[in-house]
C-alpha cells in the first residue's frame, strides 16, 4: 500500500490486493512523518 503524505489527514476506501474486499484506511501525517494508521475491513 502506498501512502501519500502530501495531505496531512486522509480517510479513504481501498480494495485489498489479496482478497479484493474493501478496506477503510485512515492515516495522519505530522511533518511528512506517519503518525497514525488505521485499516478496518468493510465486510460485504
């Protein structure tokens, strides 16, 4: 998974590369350093 640090706080849905199920990804950067990462499965 590639993370874009150009935006300090992000939340988006991305499909799992292995099983193709959707994942809710929430990330936060402080001074371009990753400070928070959360990935939650969205069951279908």
